[in-house]
C-alpha cells in the first residue's frame, strides 16, 4: 500500500509537471498580479536608470561649458588687463581655445564673445578660477597658465601688469611659482625663435 501511494503521488506529480510545461494551464489571478507587478517594477527601474544616465550626461555637458567659459574669460582678462586686446592677441586667443577644447570655428567665436561679456561683469579672478579648480586636474590648470603666456606674448608686449595678473591667476589655480616661471620661459623662447609675422 505504501509503495502504491508513493507511485500514485509520483505519477500525479509527473502529470502536473507535464501539464504545467505544456502551457495549457491558465495563470491564477494571484500569479498574474505578481507578474504585472514585476513588469511594472522592471519598467520603473529601467526608466530610473535611463533618467540617471541622461542627468549625468547633462551634468557633464554643463560642467564642460562652465570650464570653457571660465577659461576663456580668464584669458580675456589677462589679455586686456592693461589695454584693449590687440589683433595678434585676439588671433592667439582664438587659436588656443579652439585647439584646447577642440571647438568648431563658430563655437570658438561664440565662446570668445560670451567670455568678453562674462569678464565685464566679474569682480575678480576668483570668479573664474574657482570653476576651473572644481573641475580640472593639475595638468589642465598648468595648460591654462601656459595659454595665458601664449596670449600675452602674441604681440611681444608683456608688461608688469600682465606678469602680475598671471602670477595671481596661477596662484589661485594651484600652479607653483617654479612651474609658472618655467612656462613663461618656454613660451618666451618659442616666441623669440619663431619668425616675425
């Protein structure tokens, strides 16, 4: 009797398994509700992850724009600290920004125009350098100091005002005196070695 009962139980289980695998059964209301809840949760997670990715991308774009504008405005301030920007400095400013940020011609012109407006309203250098400090690494900040020297040396007229403002900007950017002087010497030597235009 015990063996028969076990056989019947096994046979019944096998029949149930075959019926379930055949797909001919109808899901119970409880199973259907659970399935719908799982689907809703999965869609919600996908939506959340998609929103998070888009938000991260938007933050990166905003950060890049702020860094570009702060850099351009800082270079504009340096180029015009003593007088109006010369044509040679304007061309050099255009060239270094276009190259450094890999911008199109139109985007570079727009960036310079916006930087001029920002520079007019900024009270001090810290307005620009804090943005750069927040998002750029040491190498990028040193590159910005190099760009300052490139711009001021573009017309061969570097005076004490320009030396002073680059010293203050470099200090705020965390670039050491030794690095600042080395960059100046390198750019000055490059400029002296290049043929006059």
